[in-house]
C-alpha cells in the first residue's frame, strides 16, 4: 500500500508541477498580450499626434500662401500670385495625404478607398479651382472677384481650423468635404469670359 501511496504522491506532485507550468506560461502569454496592447495604443496615439502636427503645418502653409495670393491680387502682381497659388496647390495635396492618413485611425473598419472616405479627404476640387484661377489671371481673363472669393474661402477654412485645433477629426474631414464642394461650385465663375 505504501508503494501505491508514494506513486500517487509523485503523480500528484507531477500534476501540480504541470498545472504550475501551465499557469506560469499562461500568465506570461497574457502579460505579453497586455503589453502589446498598451504599446499598440501608445503607438496609435503617437501616430495621431504626428498627423495632427503635420496637418497643422499644412494649414499654416496654406494660410500663408492664400494670404500671399490675396495680397498679390490687390497689388496686381501676377508673378507673386503665380508662385503663391502653385504653393497652395502643393499645400492642398499635402493636406489630402494627411487626411487620408487620419482616416485610417478615424474609421478603422473602413477601407481608405471607400468612396465616402475618398470624398472626405479629397482636395482636388480646390486644387482645380486654384489652377483655373492661376490660368485666367496669367491670361488676363479673370473674374477677380470670384478668384478672391475662392481664395478667401480657403483661407477662412485654414484660420477656423487652426483656431479650433481639433484635427484630425470626423468634423474636420466633413468641413473639408464642404469646402471642396464650394470650390467646385465657384470654379466656373473665375473666367471673366465664361462667367459673364
């Protein structure tokens, strides 16, 4: 009977050791998972903060270049206007890239190629407005009032969102979509010949 008891005790100890090892391994796996979640969360916050800084720089650049464009119209300097609107187009392109990056975090279950997301992050209507304005100014065929209205509209967008500071956000992307629609509606009016 003692041999049976000794074997049972050994089996019991072996079983306890197995459960202890399983518990330790499970604890290690859970700790690793928790650590990866915390690191992932911190990484996401850091990436969103980086996007915020880049959007801020794009908005400041766009504000500066739109102000320069408006001032050049007042003093009738087509050379300065030409350079500043080319810079505005680049600023809008950069802003579109940043908004696309932000959309990945704002809408994690949606694809960046989703039409609705594309409409929220697209800046090409304002870029086309800027390019059309540049062409008609250089050709001397501009409806200056329409060009000024469009550039002022873009500048007001930058001033408003720089003061709010709440970007990237869903509200910011929807405001961009509205700005793009307004640029698109104003574009046919920039040409004095076709708008009159």
